[in-house]
């Protein structure tokens, strides 16, 4: 399938995808806060830059986008530049495994939540 947009328009659209403070992430944080959990968000000093860190509970939370993290149910690669996107998504998935391994090794809890789970 051919892309409906010009290369410039597609670039503009992709540049507006947020890496933090997405609608579902904000909604999840608000619910967590309402339940009394206190956290730090998008902490760059922690390995893998978790979306949320609950230091008191030795827990890191990652909210994974279906597209960027290669959800088996919902990830549909763009029709153009397939090789690039396949490699990109695979690198992201490999990095996710490395991050999980790191936190398990130091005895922390890792919670990974898929975007589609929060939308429900």
C-alpha cells in the first residue's frame, strides 16, 4: 500500500508523536495518584528511562506503545521503508528485554503495560 501522505507530511505527523505525557500515560498516572501511590515520572537517571518510578516499592513502570514496542496484536508496520521499521521495532524489543533483565538482577519489580490494555 502506498502512503497517503507526502514524505514531508509523514515526517511532520511522526514528529508529533509524544514520547512522554501521552493521553493514556497521563490518565494512568492520575489513577495511580488517586489510589495514593507517589512516583517520579520519566526519570532519566534510571536505566531505560522508566515512565514511572515507585522507589518506595522498588518498582519501575513502563507504558509501551503498541507500534513502537511491536505489540503482536496491533503493530502494523508502515508499507514504505519496511526494512528500517522492522529493524527499529526489533531494536526496541531487544532493549526492553535488556531493561527487564537489569531490574530483575537488582531485585526491582518491573511492570510493563501495553497501550491497548490502558485503552480498555
